[in-house]
C-alpha cells in the first residue's frame, strides 16, 4: 500500500484539530460578501440548468456551503479529507450526504458529476500536485459540466502558519499562486475557464481571492 503524501496527512491532522473552532468561526454563506454569494448562485444555476448529474462539494468542511447549494435546489453532497469535519457536517446537516475522501482519488465514476465546487479547498495543495487534482476534476465531470474554483491567490507565495482557528497548532502550508498560473493548469487538464472574478478582501491580512468557472 502506497504511503500517503505528507501534505495530505498535515491537512487532515490540522483540520481535525481545528474543526470545532472552524465551524464556530467561519462565516455562513448568507453572511458572505455579495460577489461571493452571487458566484455561488451562478454556479448553482448552471449546475441545475445543465441537468448533467449531481454536484460534489470538495473540501466541504462543516458543510455550510453544501447546505447553501442544497437550499438553492442543487443535488449536492460533500467530501472532506478530515473525518472530524465530516462528523460535524453530518451532525449539522443530517439530511445531506457527506463522506471522507481525497481530491487526489475521488470515489466517483468518470463523467458522472454535473458540477464540482472547490471552495477555498485547494490552496493547501503544493503546486506540483495541482495537475493530479485537476485531472481528477476532469475525469469525474460530465462533458459540458462546470467547475467552480475559489480561493486565495498571490505572487507564488508559500505560507507556513503555526496556528489555526482557536489558536490550535497546524502543520499545513498555503500556496498562493498567480491567477494566470491556475488558469493555465486548468487548461492543461482540459478545463476551460469561462469566467473569473478577482476580489481584494479587507480582512485583518489583506488577501486577494479569485473565483473561476471552468467547463469540461
């Protein structure tokens, strides 16, 4: 049996550790800024209109965004690497389906998904591993289906925080890549970016975030 990459172990352990505080502190979708809510609405409308199959919320955490999409009528389930996050999601939203899994090897048939949401869930992935994840997105999406990818971007920055939500110790890294690099990597995986939105968030540490819509 192949050993799990150390970055995946670090993500799982870190989010298991901070899960309870994360679920308490992370903003609910209804409290997001108007553009973020609008992009989620656009994605939901596209997924519903396509009729190509169910949607997977990958890196779903405690399931708040999964539930938001479900409230818009989207047939959606959540997947997260952290068993503790999945436990919280199942308890909070018992009417929805959540499972423990990795983006590197999704438990889904090829061409079976009508949409994929990766909402602030890929920035812990080392850049050299993104092609593997994007290839899994491409494999599992139905032809014509849409991926929504949202997250932090930067000038090829590598962050190594020591504490996470609630002040708990974490061991993951964050990789903030340029928008154009993400677009290029998606294109190489066969996912064509059809729309992009860039925002400068006024937070304690000013961050640039991007939302990309891409079609298989």
